[in-house]
C-alpha cells in the first residue's frame, strides 16, 4: 500500500465466513471477514482481486453487499461498500 488511507468509520473486529463473488462470476469464493464497518470490510482468502475489482459479498444477517476492492496485501484485501450497512446486525 503506497498511500496512507484514512478510515471514515470505526471498524469492529469480527470473524465471519462469507461467500464472495468477483464481478459477474457465478462461483463464490469462501473468505474470512476480519473486520467490518458501515462502509467496508477487511477480508482474507485466496481470491484473485486487485484494486478496483467489483465484487459482491454475502454477509451473515446482512445479505449481499456490493463493493469495490480498495487495497490488496495478500492474502488480505479491503472493500469499500457501495451503500452503508449496519455492522451491528452481522
């Protein structure tokens, strides 16, 4: 990560397993969600993504949430959601 990024929402440490779909692919990847906020998450897993990749993640009790990968430091990656969610529900 070349630049410093400022988070706008506090992140809560969590450990959830979630299914993630890259772009329009139909086959999901099982990932670990390490932290979650109203605006994004940090995921971990062998997923072929790079900054700018569009994806959808199926979060427990929140359902499918669309977003964009904003950083990658394998095997972890950060996702900014298209719309805010309530992380307390997850």
